[in-house]
């Protein structure tokens, strides 16, 4: 049942005659008649009652009408979909979860504003899992963390101090034991936290583990323990534990960018959007540091303004 036969069938009904349908289709009247004949052969029934003065649908023609309309509509939808799909590209982007809620929305919003026809296949996972998927060819571009001893090659985007966070900004202890809330392996922050605590004499335990940042943050907010996290990306409601000698330093995290060769324009554009975000965040943090330094300086009794 060729769509062109169905289209001819509908136009004969709408125009009221074979000759009018032929004019609308740019075909000869015998060709229109042949289309209807082939459709009737498919149905095994006559679809029209006609004589020299009138044209009417048979009951089988009436039954054919909704099928014809549905098939033509579906065919047009399919054609439109695949015409558009041929012009679209898919970009496979992976990022570690701690970047998703606050940092990445601006990047994705800016990118999609310039490339609305790009379909983004977005993967959120632990950094080690993202790196593995990228190396296996499953991702085009990845923004993730790299551990201190990692051999993973990638473009260094920025370094960020890792800190202890809790609901009160105080260490979480239970019967003298430090309580931690950490990702499961192969988490980089978990590895750093465990290695740091192993160098201390205070007993400690992993009181809660979750594969999602939302789970860890929720556990920390209700006081189950502390999380080890990048300072700049601290979840809302958690505060840095500052000046507690019993808490070992955690060092720095490296955020890196892994990408295929920037041959596809959208991939290059996403790369540049991420770099612009990094520059903007760096400038913001630097300005906040200068402002805080100035405020502290003004509060010093020995401060003398420069005139």
C-alpha cells in the first residue's frame, strides 16, 4: 500500500473527481485511475462508486479513509523527523557529579543557546568510571577529577583545595571516633580521605557511604559525618571545618578535561565554553579574596588608608 496511492485516494475525495486530483498531483488522469485501481487491488474491494455524473465512496472506501489519513500523517512525521535528524549531531559529555548542580548548568545553558540542534548525551559518574568510559571510546569530552598519583593524561583545568565539610563546621565525633561520609570505591575523594586519616592516630570509621553526592550531602547535613570535598564546590548547608589540628590536610584536587581531537565544531565550542566558565570562576574567586583581604585590613586598628 504505497503512500502515493493513499495520497491520490485522499485527493480524489477532497477534490471530488479523478481529473481534479490529477491536476493537483501533476499527473495524468489515467495515472490517477491506476493508483486507485492498485489500492483497490490491495484492499480486495471497490473503494468508489462512480458514473459519468457522480463519485461516491463505497462502505469499504469509507473504511479505508481513516487508515489512509493515519498512514499519510505518520509518513510525513517520519520524513520530518529524519530530515531533521540528518542535520543533528550527538555529543557525548561526561562530568563528575560534584560539578553538576552548581557549576555545569551555566556551561550547558550557554552551549545549547549557540548549538540548539546538538543532542547532548550526558553521563554523570565517579571520575574514575568516566575516565574508563572515555578511554573505551564511550564519551567525546569529560570534565572530571584526577587523583594525586593518577597517570591519566588530560588538560589541567584548575586545582582546588580539598576540605572537610560538616553541617556545623565542626568535626563529627562519636565516642572519640571521627565519622566520615564518603563515596564508594573507586572515588578519588574517598581515596584521599582514607589515606589522610590513615596517617593520624585518632580512630575513624566510614559511617555512611553513597554513590551520589545528594546522598552524601544529606547524610552530612543530619550529622552522620564529614565529607571530603572540593572547597569551591561545597554543597549547600555544609561548612568547612577550619583550624582543627586533629583533622589531617587533604591536599588538592586536579580537575581535568579529556576530549577527542577538536575537529567537530560543537565539540570545540563546548571545550571553549568550559574554559570561559573556568576563567570567570577564577576571576570571581580572586575578587572575593581581594575584597575579604581589604575588609580584614580595614578592621585592623593599625590600618592607615592611603591618601
